């Protein structure tokens, strides 16, 4: 290993759930570009296949494969795991990215919003991880651990009031699950980290960031003054999954332009 190959992912297999759109697609492209063989899975199998074909046409060092998979039920997870087993003997990288949200005011947040959110964002993430451990262990080496990257959110760190009660709480749970699993799995040479993105344009955030005005408005709340871009996700994944990030576990990487450390005003409320 030389400094020139610190971020190289040649020979590694990754699974990115929800990898046909948004943050998952940004990650999948970053991993393929660095040389990985990336499996992309979500409920819309055809969309995953189409994204894989697109990535394979870009001349990157790695390859992509897409297929259907549902992380929100026990049967769906079992089927997804057997699809992965059919394709690869070991899994070096698991990116638990599939997620959903729900917006409703306090007093109107429906009972169902909790069940649906936690089933995918927390229960599904845990159960998929647990079910893929045998494949991850096959790839794990003391000098090159297998990697799990969970997708949390800046909303899991700071109490942002955007009517997403069940979502924000699910992401706080993802962050804590990340630390708990890191503690359990580090001795088995598997790192477990999370990224905690701020605002990134995607299907989920289309309603707010799908137009210039919305992006400019959101950028005002970000200390670095812009919304997230694909390179921010791709760079973080290349770091977390390569030799460069192999001594890091249990971290919640704040990919939010400084939002996680922003104070509402200075101590004495004075204009600066
Ligand atoms: N965009 C942001 O600003 C932001 C900020 C912080 C965190 N995040 C997190 O980033 C992750 C990706 O979200 P995104 O913003 O990129 O939105 P997105 O484009 O809507 O992506 C969500 C993905 O999850 C997949 N998915 C949904 N339900 C699934 C299921 N039951 N099984 C498997 N896959 C499922 C969807 O594909 P199918 O419909 O084909 O299943 C879709 O590809 C989420 O965990 C989200 O909470 C996003």
C-alpha cells in the first residue's frame, strides 16, 4: 500500500441499499469509480438495473449490478441476502442507505408514521446488517477490515424542528446503533461508521430542494453556505471504505457543512 492507493477499492464488493437514487446513487458512483464491484438494491429492481448499466457505461475502474430488494420486512431481507449470496462469496462493504421520511406537525403526527419509519430506518437496517454478517466476516481482515456505513442524518444529532419527529428519532437511533455495533464488531475486524448528511438534493428532499429558491433557502442554514453535492458523499465513502479509513470505527461523520456544530447565536446575543 502506497499513499497513491490509499483510496483504492479494487477487488472489493459493496452492497448499497437504495442505491438507484439520491445519496445511495452518489455513493454507488463513488465506490465504482474507486474500483469496487457495487451491488445496488431497492424495491424498484428495474431502476437499480438501469443505474448499474449507466455506471458501467462511464468507463470507471469498477462495475455495478442492480436488482430488487426490500429492507422493510423480514422476508424481504431474507430474499435480498440470498440474492447477494448468489452473486458474491464475500462482502467487503455494506452501505445501509435505504430510508424513508414522514412530515407532519406535532399534534398530527400519525401513529403509523412510527411503525413505518422504524421498520425500515432502524429495524430493517439492524436486521439486514445482522443477516449479512457471515458474508462480511468472510471479507474481514485485521489489516483491512470489512466496512459498514450507515446513513444517519444531521437530524439525528441536532433537534431541528422540521415536523419529522419519527424520522429524526429514527436517525438518532441509527447513530447509536452504529456505536453499539462498532463496539461489538471491531474485534471481528469490521468497522461500523455512519454518515450524518445535511441537506442533499434527492427524491426525498425534492419538495424542498428541487428548485433553486429552495436550495438557496436551505443553504442559508448551512455554515458552509451550500447544500450537499455528489462528491461530498462519494469522497466520504471512498475514505470510509478504503485503506485510508481503516482505523476509524464508531464515528458519525457530519456531512452537513458544519450544521452539527452551529450555535444559534453568540453567547451574549450580540451581532457579530
Ligand atoms: N437527502 C437528504 O438531505 C438526506 C439527509 C440526511 C439523511 N438522508 C438519508 O439518506 C438516505 C437516502 O435518502 P435520499 O435523500 O437519497 O432519498 P431517496 O432518493 O428517496 O432515497 C431513498 C432510497 O431508499 C430506497 N428505499 C425506500 N424504501 C425501501 C425499502 N423498503 N427497501 C429498500 N430500499 C428502499 C428507495 O428506493 P425504492 O423506492 O426503489 O425502494 C430510494 O432509492 C436515507 O436514509 C435518508 O434518510 C438524506
